C-alpha cells in the first residue's frame, strides 16, 4: 500500500498532524533521537573495594551506539574528586548489552576514580569521533554523568552440602551444612542468626529444623573479603533428612550481595549495599559424594584451550577452537579471558593474542625482577588439516592484561608439543636458572619432531638444548612424538617425564606410542651453561600405548613421586586431525598407568590394575589434595561411538599401587576436550569443551559452560605420608612427614610440635623442624632428635586445636580428625 492511498484511507479520521503529512505528498518528518550517555557504573571486578587497572565502567546510552575505530583516553572526560583519571594506558572498548545500548570501558593502569562519596563524572569529549549512533554520526553530547557503583544483585544458592562432622552416622548438633552461592556474599550483621524467622526456609518429608542455637559462619564476618560460601553449624536437636530436605534463602536473609565492591551511600554498618533477598532457588541438602556446581560461563565457547592458574589464584583461559559466526566451521581463537574464583565469573580480556592458537602450550613463569609471574604461550596452529604450526610465542602480563610477542622465535615451529617449567636448578656455573623445555610436537611440513628446545625467562629468548658428547650437540629424544604428556617431578635431580603420544602425522595410519622418556636438565659444575649437560633416558617398563592422555601428579614425597596416566586413544586408522570431529577406528582406554620416580634416577612405569569406568578419551585430570587424582569427563570412545561423559572418578595412589577408581559425583554437563584446573581452595574448575557426538556430518556443540568440582570436606588435614628420604628402610632423622590439607594452606607464625597431636606410637623427635610446602596445600615435618618413631599404618597425626593454619580465604582452625600415616 503506497503513502498516497494510506492518506486517502485514514484522512477522514486523521488529526491535523496526519493531514499535514498527507498534504505534503505522504512524507512525514521525524525528530531524531539525540544519542547521549544515560548512566555510568563502575564494576569492581576483583571485589576488593578499590579502583584498579583492568576494571570496567559500564556506560549505558539512551539509544543504540557502535564504535568506529579505536576509543582513546582523549575521547572521554572525567571530573570531580581529586585529579581523576581513567588510567595511564589506552582504553579499550567492547560493545555489549541489549541492542548495543551499552559499552564496556576497560580502565588503564593506575586509574584514580572515586565512585562512592565524592562523585566522579564521565562525559564524551568535545570533537570525539569514535562512538557513533545508528546513522554513523559521532556522538556530540558532552553532558557529564555521575559514575556510581553497580546495583546489588541477588545471589543465588547453588548447592547445600551436609558434613557428618562427628562421623556418627546421624544428623546431630555440631554437624554442618555448607552453602555455596553463585556470587560473593557477605552477612547482614556481625551476629547473623540462621534460625531467625524467614532467614532460611526448609522443606521435606518431616518438619525440618537447623536446631536450636544453630550458628552461621563465613570469612566475610571477620573481614570484608568476598566469599561464595557460608557454613551453618547445626544446633541442638536438628531434624534434617539428607537427600530429601531442601534449603532456600528466605525473604529476610542473613546474606547479601558482595560482588559490587565499592559501596554506595546507603551502605549498612558492615559496609554492605543494603540487604537484598537471595534469588529463590531451593536446593537439596546432599551428603556423601562430592558435588560439581555451575559457575560463570565463558564469554567465548571453546575447546582444546589452555587454563593456567596465575599467581593471584585467578585462571587465564587462552585460545582453543570455537565455531565461526555461522556455527558451521571450527576456527582457532586468539581471545583470552580470566576466571575469578571470588566472584565465580569470567571476564573477556580487552587484549587478544597477536595470533589465533590451538595446540599451543601455556606455562606460568617464575617471578621476574618486578615480582610478576607472567605466562608463556608457545606455538600452536592458526589453521589445521593440514597442520600449520607456528614458531612464535607470546607472554601474558597479568598487570597490564596484555600479550607481548617474544622477539626471539622458537628454534622449531611446534604444535601439539609438551612444555615444562623447571626451576631451582643449582648445577653448572649458572646459578639456579629456570627454563621452560619444549619437547616434540608437529613441525613444519607436517613432520613430527624429536627435538627439545628451551626458553630462558631472564633473556626472553629461545635456545637450543645441548648434550655433551665430545663437542656439544643438539639434544634429540630419539623418538618423534606429538600429543603426548609431560610432568615435572621434583626428585633429588629434577625429572621432566614425557611419554605416549603418536609419531604419525595427521591423515596417515598409525599407532599410539608406549614409551616414556625422562629429561634430566642437569649438569656438572664448571661445564658452563646448563644446556650443555642435559640427557634423555628411557624409563623402565612400558606405558599402555596411548596419545592425548590425561595426567596428574599423585604424590609429593620426592623419593616416590608418581604420575598417573589415564584415558587417551590407542590406535587410529587413519588419524584424522585432532581438532576435527572424530578419529575413525580409534578406541579409548580404561587402564591407568603409573610412573614412579626414583631419588636421582629414571623411574619405572607400571600398570597396577586400576580401570576407569569407561574407555575414555578427551578427558581431563587434576591433582587433588594428598594422594588423589580426579579424572573428569571425556568421551566413551569406542570405534563408531562418541558419547560424552559427566563422570568424575578419583584415583588413589598409596606409593606401591593404584587402587580401583571410585565414583565421586558427576558434572552437570557431559563434556570432553575441556580443561580441569585445581584452584587454591582445593576445588577444580572445569571449563568449556564439547558436549556431544559430532557424527559424520554434524558439528559438535562447543561449550561455554563451566563448573566447579567441590570436595565435600571442609578445610581439613586430608593426608599424611611418611617419606623415607634416604631410602634406608629405617625411620631416622632427616626423613619427613608430608601433611596435605584439603585446600591451600598458609601458616600464621612459626609451626611447633604442639600444633600436632601424635598417636599410635608416633614420635617426630625432639628437634623436628617444620616448613610449608612443597606444594601450597602441604606442610612438611622433618624428623629430628631422639625417640623418633613412625609406623606406617599404625601411627596417627592430627592438627591440634590451633589457629596456626588458615585456608586460602583466611579461615582458621581446620577439622582435627586424626589420620593414619602411610608411605
């Protein structure tokens, strides 16, 4: 219907304005919407109550906007407070929000904004051209808008975990219910009462109750530290049926949002944003068995990525593959994001890598001269089928959130290689110099490599690794392999243990490899640089032939460190690209292998008999506290079948043999080709992957979901291992007890013998010494003095009633259940 006909139809009923439009030939003038800033809020990403570089401002406009070019500091103006600034480096902008009415601005280094109290304002600078409206016209309204803290968001209860503290088998006073929320929470008062009217609601087959005098505790009671958990200690005569009773936060909750960081003027006396009811989500109170709960999703769905724990406990997620905009093709990614355990969320970084990378390696480096631990990203490929490996590397700086390309190129282009950091080397004339060793991989021309090279963090350069054989020559492992595993054992001489994988290039028939080799990056004092004395030796025993396996360290006893190897693929005919949808003719593996270390010599590979529940591939493994390894997800991978798994299996290692694996809860989403990363509190972050069988013509679903596997046990002493360091077969001074906690532990002051209770004839000796480590979740007692006695299987040890030990969030007084010492 044309405009003139519309005027004829509607003219009898039209108002004057419509008649005027019709009389002008059907055209109708329209007042343009002037695009301008409507509101600005600050987002305290780390919830520490301060404005830091890398944190964000959410700028909301009154209409849709977009970005033309690069937004620079000069395009925006701040005023108010004391010399406000958006930071000393350039701003970076990401268009987001409904209908692109919002943009997110990342603050530069050392910003100075006051977002509570004295106001700071933000405005568009006169003459800026980067932010434009829907017509492409630059926004010119320079009205300043106050920057304020974000609105409080109702936290949602995600899980409720019951612990039978006294091991009585019944729900009694003193037992606990641990509540996990989806975002940081704090308490509404210094003395919260979980039994107050409408604080919590309970439902079940009987009349459930938390018990008279029940109390609730959490780290945010003692300090304004964000936490996602609160623990109720049951009062007298509680009545809960574990597995049946449900728990919900009521209309007058004792917890409120803590994720906003800086507080507004309406803050309560304890520094909060005012009470806000938790979202009404009832959860079942569960007991035995560990639990995986959903956490913030990735910003970009990805698989085959890397996840690296940074020095501050956050996790850097880099690269991998995802689907293109049309969801039709798998493409390599150059984006990165960081997971914050405190807020349970991922933030997409404003900077990307210089290149897309999949099949790369990510290694946390030692602290540099400024105390910063950066992350080295090596090799990988930008495209695949056939593989096109890269010879470049990038270093991520967590203080600037930037990736810097290493000027020195790698000695060989590598993809699907192994990378291992070795620190504390005190050999040769070079003092304790750390290096990252790169081993094998797919090289240029679709070849498989047997070479090793090293990265020197101090020089920020790659170098050949040499061996001594008359004139020093380049070290070669003698076995070309890719898609293999690597772990570093801290025995008397550091061991870089690598094995499995395949020597066959993609597209050809081939088999997985059964060998394990050990790189000893050590030398003789006075021979010069450490590179001149590296050796590679073959381990005794044969690994189950497998590639793309999952591994984790099971022990930390120096003389009997072990590596558990699980899952992977056996033979492939033909081998397709590992990033494609399936490997034709492949079978997943159920047996578990173990590499046991020797003090200063190559160790032995054994098959002690443990079996996974399914033949698995694409699984991930993570070291848990003490002697446990969690094997998480993967595909039930049989010829002609790919069924994603949600299973979590625990493998226990006693130092002599691996016991049968045991089930322990399940993921909420079945997945494979994901990552499993142990966090400081003893939980495991599981990210991304793919969820389904790709089939012959259908692409797999690449996941953005993530979840956290949480052992039920609260902060507690979880394992006690006797280490016969001198291999004398007698208990004597210098031997150690390694005590593992359920999460990372810090020591308040100096440990003393009174911090532990000893039973079953245990005597650590009159001059025993104590030290933190060797891992963050452990302390070590070195036996000393007269009267030493340790009988594995009989002696017991517990943490005495003390506040000496604190968990990753500062909570003290761990559970004091006595453990039997074993070796």
